[in-house]
């Protein structure tokens, strides 16, 4: 039975997630559309439970009057069927409604509902642009994802619960008390008015504080996670105290919102307690006075006082529920600011799959300025023929990395055309584009998974033999055999730590190379691919890299010019333009920027202009 209810709402829907709305109501409705068949029955059952509970107080008054006025010997004969009916409701009706309400809420909604939201938001954010992730803490994004999913569930469910109890209890209570004597309903009506005034004043303020608190919490989490993620840098620069202070600032900001929240809670709780006390004393005194005048029965007083005592606890429950509701509303609104953002790079609705039979790359008058009016790339023309190995050279800021980012479509070009085998990149899907490009970068980060999973990331359907062959070609077998982790996993099963921190830079790079070798894409990008390797290891895998390049179109970026001097062709970039184009020997003979860079290399590494001048100044001193 539990399993049946748990499987009613699919936590992992297959539909492609769309950009979420930016308003609170639309956002909640967007992520609730498939949950209505279970939310509505749960709300109806909750209303039924509330009606039954209020009606029981009315029946209690009847029992008091019967016991006061009727003959003991004929009591059961006169009222037995009514008592049996009430017993059936209490023993069967209420438990049945509570049971089914709990199954719908606890089994169907509580777990599946927020998981649907996490799943859909996560899939949407995975396809966000690189700019999105460069502008946010990873920990902050993850925190907002988790907080917002739960907050949407609580906002929707608590709204139903609170409305049910407010409408059913308050109106039912006024009706039952007024049916005994309309004068008894006056203090209750006054209590309702005062209660609404209190809620109107305090709850929105609590909601605004909750929104500030949700943002402060995500900032605090983001700063803490940022310190842990970059713990090596923290320790290298001996900045543990600085990082503690950095985190303390955000913790202090979060604590300030807690203080503000608790001041409001204390004020609300104290005033509500006074209001409840006045209501109880007023109705009790009024009821006794009316009884003395023989205007009401003992049962009516019992009903009125019982309902007030129930109201005492219910009003505090509703207060906390409303407070929690507005806290969750604040959390949702804070999450919307980070989640409901358009994707900067988006596939067209009719985008086709990229097909790469040759591997020709054409930059046709490409313009790109990172959203600014000028700079970076301007009217860039460059054609890389199928199977050609091209080295890209230039000073920092010349546009080399931008060239690669545009080819991978991390950003959309602002003008011109960028094509592979005659297919404009804007017209094909991003996944099919990147599936045909293998990339090895200088700053390699691995997933916090096993070595095997990291290599197979290049081609998940590869066999064990294919994976081992790629690992062998990348010269990784010697160190993988000695790997182990705290869980006792060894070799290819050992986990590498977050971003691969348990491995050396050279080891990470070799696993990354094995991953790309396994992928075997027709276009290959090497961005300082061997810069993290020592000379002995670099020499050992250089031959395998050349073998990897066979039959592929290759773009290799390197500051260490000796690693790309043997390429078919060298492109020299400066200020977003190609200023030199040719083979190594031809460019050396030309005596231009490439020759100047080659002559100024020290130990195979490029010294930028300002660094070279610093060396000369030091030497002069």
C-alpha cells in the first residue's frame, strides 16, 4: 500500500524543463502542475477532518445538556443512536480520513513533490551558460536549489492547511457558538478581528526578514564552501584566519536576520497570548452571566469554553504556520532570483544534430566582445582545413581562449558566422557539437568519483578493454595501480577526491588525456595540454598525443612554443586578430611577433613583456 501511494507522483519527469516564471504565484504553479490530483484530495480530507473536529465540540455540548436534563434510566433508549453515530465517526470516520490524508501527504507528496522540483531545476541549471556559474558560488547555487524545492512544497501545502483551518474552524466556531446565543459570538468575533490585525502586522514583516535570511544563509554557505573547495590555496597562503573572518562576516549577517526574526516572534507570541487570555475570560464571564439569567444552557457554556481552549492552541499553531509560510515564501522569492534566469546560450527549437564527416572549421568575420561595445574579436577570419593541426600563439589577452570558447559555444558570437563542415553552430544542438570535440585543458578538474568513472566520462558506453587501452596510452597505469581511498577502494575503483585533489597535477592531466583519447572525437582542442607534466612524462605521452591527433582537426594552444612548433600551421593572434599565419620556420624567418616570442622564451616558457622588463631591471640593479 505504501509503495502504491509513493509511486503516484513521478519524482523524475522526462519533459525538458522550461525557463521558470519570475513571479511567486506563477513559479509555484509551474512546479505544482502535476501534483494537483493529490493536493486537492488532501485538502478536501483536511477540510473534512476540521469540520468533524469542530462538530465534536457541538456534540459535546449536547451530551452535557442530556446528562443534566434526562432520566438516567431512559437516556440510552432516547439518545443511544446519536451516541453510536458519534462513536462511529470518532472511531471509523475520522481515523479513515486521517489515514488517507496522511498517505497522500506523507507518502505521495512530501518526498516526491520537492524531488520533482530539484530534478527539474537541476536539469535546467545544468544547461545554464558558463557566465552564470562564473558569477555565482557553486555552494550558493546548490543551497538555493535545495532550499527552494522544500520551500515551494511548504508554501503550497501550508497555504492549503492554514486556509482550511482558518475558514473551517473560525467560521464553524462562530456558527456553533452563535447558535447557542448570539451574544457569546461577539467576543469571538472581536478576537478574530484582533487576530487578523496581529497577523497583518507581523506576518509580512516576518516574511521580509525570512527573504533576507534565505539570502544571508546562501551567502554564508557559499563562502564556507568556497573556502573548503580552495583549501589548498588557503593553506598555501596561510590564510586560515582571513578565511575565518571572511566567513564570520557572512555568519554575522545571517545572525542579524535571526535576531530581527526572533524580536518579531517574541512580540507576536506575547500579544497573542494576552489576546487569548482576554477571550477566555470574557466568554467565560459572559457565559456564566447568561446562565444566571437562564438564557443559555450548561452545554452551551461547555461548548463555548471548549472551543476557546481549542482556539487557544489552534491560534498559536496557525501563527507558527503563517510565520513558516511567509518564511518559505521569502525563500522561494530568493530562489527565483537565481533560478528563473534565461539561458544565455540556448538551442533553437528546430536545432539539428551536428554531423562532422571532415572537420573543417570556419570563422567568417566573427565578432565577439563579451557584451561590451568593442574589443576581444573583431571581424575574425580563419579557416582550419579538415585534418589540419593548427597551433595558436599569442600574448595573454590576444583572444586564444575566446576562440576555443566560441567554438565550444560556451558563448554565442555577436556577429559573423562560425561553422563546422558548413553547418552554422547556432543551428545545431550544443550537446551534439561538444560530442564531436575533445578538449584537454591546462586546469584539469576531475569528478569526485572513481578513476574508472572519470575515464569513462569520455565515452560511457566503452568497454573495459577500451578504457584500459586509453589509460595505457595516456601512461596512467603506473600510478593508478597504487591508488587507494579511505573506503578501501583501490586502483581504478579508488575515488580521486573533489576536483581530483588527491592526485598530482600531472596525474590529473594524464587521466584527462585518457578520457579524451577514449572519446576519440573528430575535432581536438589542446589548451596547454601537457603544461602540468614533467619533461619525462611529457616525452612519454607525446607520441601517444600525436597518435591521438591522427585523422583529426586539431587546435593546440600553448605558451611553451616548443610543444606546437611541429604543427602543420601556426596562427599568431594579437588583440583579437590573426596577424601571422604559417609554419614555424617561415614565421621565424619573417621576424615578426612569433619570432620575437620564440627568441624571448626561457627554458621553453614564454615570458610576457612586463615580466621580461622586470628581469632586465633586476639584472641592471
